[in-house]
């Protein structure tokens, strides 16, 4: 469904937690990078 993403504040098709796919992808990438023991 269309709603305002709580991350980027854009009207997008969002998931259950109100994040659009673009922001979810960024979050996933960020978590993966943190897992490298930095």
C-alpha cells in the first residue's frame, strides 16, 4: 500500500514497519557493513 515512509518521508509503497524498500535496502547494507568487526 502507498503511505509516507518514516525514513525518507516520501510517498512510497511501504512495508509493515512503514519503511519503503529503498530504505530497507540501505538499512540491510548498513547492518552487513557493521558486521565486519569495525
